[in-house]
C-alpha cells in the first residue's frame, strides 16, 4: 500500500489537515518551537480546522498556520495527520495550494 493516504482511507474528515512536527530541524522563533498546519484539500478546510481548534488567524502565513509546539498534540488529537516537512510541501504542491515566499496570492 502506498505511503500516501487516499481520501477513502482517512479516519475522519479533518485528517486531510497536515502537521509537520517542526522538530527536524525545529523551527525556532520568538523563543519557541513551531510546527506547520496545512491542508492538501482547500484553504477553507484549513481555516475551519484552525478556527475550530482555537488557532488564531494571525498564525496564518501564506499556505499554513504556525502552531506552537505545546499545541502539536492538540491538533493531532483533533484529526491532523503528522507528516514530514518534505511531505507537507509536496502535498501542497500536488494540490496546487503551495504559496512560496514572494508569492503575492493569499490563501483567503
């Protein structure tokens, strides 16, 4: 079976939201470690998931939310799927949702 999950095998609707652990290497900023929460389905799904889990809109950056490391377990418990940073970027590109630095489009 492929390492990629198909929609039919996802255990719940929100499992299409992806979270990298921010641990290899850790994303350090403002004295904290951060992970990245994204969706390979739509920005609407991503924003809904973030809102329903108390992640503030100010955490949104182009195509993902920055999530502090102390909230990582919470977003996984809510249905986010842990993936590597490389897989997260690959899935965003495949879905046409990647917004690299310098891209003026926003995921609104």
